[in-house]
C-alpha cells in the first residue's frame, strides 16, 4: 500500500540558507502534520493543515512557513537556517479516522 | 508534568521473551491510543491503534488500554532481534488534532 512520501530524504545546508521539505500524504488523506525531532529529543509538533488551511500550530519558528496544496501535498519552507535546525523532520497524514501514518522523514543537517 | 509518561528504558531482553511496554496518561479526555515503532534514524511507523478499553491483538503484538487507571500497555510475544527499536505510545483527543507522544522506550532484543 502507498505510504506517506517525503523528499528529500537527506539534506545538507549551510547557515542562513533556505530549505524546502515536501510531504506527499496517503491518497484520500486530507490532513498533514509536520514534526521536528532533534537528536535524542521527543518529536515536537510544528504545524498541521486540513483541506489546504492551517488547522493547528505548534512550536514552529517564525523563520519557517508551510502550506498545503490542492493535491494535498505540503511543503515546509525554512529560511535563515541555524545550526539548531538540524533534525529529523517528518510528516504524517490522516483521513477520516484519527489514525495517522508517518513518512520516513527528511534528515536535515545545517553546517 | 507531561501529558503522557513513558519509561525511557533501555530495556534489554533475550530473544523469545515476552516484552511489556507501558505508558500512563493524565487527561481522561484522551480517547485514541496508539503505539509506534521507530528504528534508528527513521520516522515512527504505526503499529497498533485502539479506541476503547480492553485488548487488541495483531500477530505477536497486543495493545491494552485501561481507561480507569489511565494505563496503556504493549506486549510483544516471542520477541525477535528485529523488534529492537524505540517504541512510542501516543494519545489523541478526538477532533482536537492534538497529538501527545510519550518519550519512547528503547528496546533491545538480544539473539
């Protein structure tokens, strides 16, 4: 069965650069969630979208923005990258039930 | 106090042992309970999902919820080295899209 797809899987950037992470939800899932997991830390909820509208906001820095497109994929845009942004960023999608499926994550390294 | 408490381990068991992983939660409004497995450097994958109190079985895995004591358990029978991973419990308040993870228990199954 198709799963949540994220791209790229790995990304290396330098400080003050920008990065764009993409998440493709499971077909017929209309909600996308973004999480950030730093080394040795719990996953932190960043932001979620339902039907292309922001539905919830967590601890997302002002330097980050996100949106959900008409095909329900979502992009997380990260600007003025800092060393502390190095983390695993994973997204999840859900549909009619509260069950969520997670993507494999994008590992971002900021040098 | 965190919404969901989970013993971080690590937990080390011999192959074939029965493993018991546990979480407690504080909010009686939580209605959905999930267990995720996370291999090193990967995103979490959903293992089990339960709504009501009681047991739910899936192969070697059994999820148990006791809403009266706010206690969640995951049992793994005939544990295998491939079960070595971090297991996270998670809860959700219906329709609020607020997703609470436990901190995860690291399990090591020795051959």
